[in-house]
C-alpha cells in the first residue's frame, strides 16, 4: 500500500485504523503509514487523553497525522460484537481535542460499524454542538447504510472523513454473486478484475455523494 501510494497521481493517505497499542502503531509508522488512529474509546477519558498524547508525540517523529476516538461507535469492525453506542459528550470532546492536539476526532452520534438494523438514527444535533466547540476535522465511522441526505448533513456540520468499508465489501460480494449466477468463473483474472471494479464503483459512488470528486491536484507519477 505504501509503495502504491507513492506512485499515485493524487494525494493518498495510508491509514492504520483502530490501533489499540503504541507498539502496533509504531510498527505501521516504521513501514511508512502516513496516518494512524489510536482507539482509546474503551478507556476512561483521562486515560484515553494520556495514551493519545503519547501517540501524537510518536507520530510527530514520522510526520504522520493522528486520529482518535471519544465516545463509543456501535457494533464492531469485524461484526463479531454488538457494542452499544455511547454518545460523545460535547464538553469531553472539546477537552480531548484541546489537551491531545490530535489531528482528527472520531465521534459517536448514533453511528455503528457494519450494517445497521433498520435506518440509522443519527444525533445530528449532537454533531452540530460538537462542531461548534471543536475546531479540528471530525470523523464518522460506520458510514455504510447512511442515506445520502444524512451524509450531506453530517458534512455540513464538520464531518471531514467517512468510513464506508462494509458498503465496499458488500458491493464486491453482490457483484461476484451476480457474475457467477450463470456459472462459475473460468479464470482467476476475470474474478480479480470484477473485485477491483466493484470496490472502485462503490468508492466512486460515495465520493459523488460527499462532493469529493475532482478536487485533488494531479501530480506527475514519480
């Protein structure tokens, strides 16, 4: 990923998501990741602040940016747990951002990892309150299944990074199932290209919703 990012014609961040230990985060920074997330949301606020500050100081040595999380996003990354959402406190978010000097902050406003059971019930009022108190970019995890209208409302109120991994995975599965419905694949290369195209199309779809298209300055491939 790092090698591919260096060859890209648009700015690319190679991001380590939900890092749980300083050791693992340091390993990714040594590899060349340009962005890391420390997830201390399961710790008490004071401990989350102290551990995040350690990660921020470490990342400075590598010129990397740091994302952290406060509150608790529902679900789990791999879908094995049904973690209850803990809404982010506005005042705690303000304190956290000021004391850690983190670059971006993931918050919990009713969003959840994986797919939602029914329609997401986002607390846009809480997002608006946090955005008024916190000056750094806000991050929305658990974007898969959120409507285009709610995405755009979130962006209006300070969300600057949105995770939609599950939607990408599901589009890959749907595309492969549809292509193989009339018979199995006869060669690996066709399957491989269908997987790439399905991931590409989902990312493109969400970029269009987010208003992110055609904003990067193209650079000559080095």
